[in-house]
């Protein structure tokens, strides 16, 4: 085969299939075919790329998924390497799906071709199902109020938490891409991410919010990690989650998981420390039927992490609503009522002292 005469800038690609032929004076070949590097996209992923090279002019045929997936360029010239955007509709079916394509040489398409497919998950990047209702407000009868705004991809972009009119936190979230690098900014914090916008560390000049594996857990049937906020002045807030065999997600990101235990740690700037160690039990109600992780309300709005409420770290989202959280000195109990679509309508939490707070949820319609 003759060498390429032109090389176009492309996203990283894995060589999945090579097919070439020669009939004397003509050459044909489709090679280096990669759809998103072989990775699935999520229910609310907007776009990804297919990359391939071709020695001859080519065209793309689509055999499935035309109602939700399209490739921006369906034909082109030879002697070039391409990286072409593919665009996706929101997956609200609550099931994974696949769009299948074949790129063929125009003159020798039966012998020089490459197949590729985009697989789309049933769940969004935050772990909720693709059809999950979007929570716009949570009102507590203790004077607490949470409001959330979303972009057209069902991603939370503005979160405000208040108690009796006093603001507790405000997150302004932006999602972007620059030179094939995905990034997220939250207030003054920034993280480089993959296409799924799952950060490992959000960092500013003064603060850090991040995901920390617990290195002492070495058994492959266990997993434990923390989500920690380190604030200027020495304040630290952390949640730790322990998963054992049978409770953690073991396969697809669409699989369900429920942590065995939850630890909460808060060290204030003056050195005062509060700790909760809780064994968890769950109801049969899904925590994936609404956009927010309602389990974050277990300890009250003052101890609710806004980062985890919107599931910036999706591995920390349990798939079912907690029914009971037991400690050595008492327990928290949770009662929920559901809407017709099985999203949470109300959530009543009774703490270890018997105090009860009821939260009422308001929703908006899904973007189309």
C-alpha cells in the first residue's frame, strides 16, 4: 500500500481493523478504525469521535441507531486520516443501545471496509437513569431549601443550598473541552476529566475536593474510598464508603451498587471533630429515578455535600434509597413516598434523637 499523503489531526485511536487490497495499479484500505476508543458513551453524552484512515475515497453506511446517533461526515477523499464527530440523542429508554456503522472504500467496498459501533449506556454520567426526573427544588420543613438548574444534557449547573434564608453553599458548574481535553470547573475549582466528566480531584489555589482510595483494603472482593473536601483554614469534610462482595458494582456502570457502611468526618478549622459511623440498610426504592442522590440528605442539609448531591463522583452514589442507618448510639430512619414515575416525592428522615425532617421534591420536565 502506498503511504498517506495527508494526515489530519485526530483523537486518540485504537487500531481495530485493517483491510487492504490491490488489483495491480489501484490500492484500497480502511485502517485504524476506532469509535470513541472502544468506550461506551453515557445516556447524556453529547458527542464522541470515530477515527480511521483510508487510502481511497470512502463512504459510511449506517445499519442501526439512526434515530438517535448520526456521524457528521458520511463520505470523503482518500489518502487521509479522519477524526469525525458523532452526535447522540438522550437515551431515555433505561436500557443500553448500539448504533452500528460500516465505512467502505468506494471502489472496493466488499474487500476494503471497517465496521464500528457506538454503545450508549442506560445511565447518565451522574449515575441516574436516562429517564430520571430532574429535581429543581427540595424544601425541608426545617427551613432548608435546595434549588438546582440544568443544561440541555441534564447536567446540574447551578446548585444553591440555604437554611432559614442563610446560604450554606452555592456551586456554579461548567463543563468544557479544549484541545481534546475535557475539563470541569466548579466555582474556583478545576479538574481535567475524560469524556464522562468524572473528576478525580477538583483543585483551586486554596481548596481541594476529591476521590481517595483507601489503600489498606487489598482484598479484590472489597472496595473502600473517601470523597473529601479540604478547605482553606484547615477544615476537612469527608465521607467514606465500604463495599463488599455483592454490594459493589462489578460489571457495567449501569449495574447497581449499595455500600455496606458510611463514615462521616468533619474537622472544623478550630480542630473540633465530629464523626458518624453508620451501617446501612436499604429500601427497594431506586435512587436512580431522580437526578439527585437523595441519600445525601440523611444527616441534614448542614451536612449534605453539594458535590455528592449532584453526583460529581458517581461511584459514591448508592443505587437504592437508604431505609436505616445504624450507629452505636442510635439510628437514622428514612421513609419515602414516590411519584408515578417512581421518583421520590417526599423523604422523611428521623435522627438518633427522634427529630424528624420531611423533604418535599419538585421536578421539571425532561429536555427533548
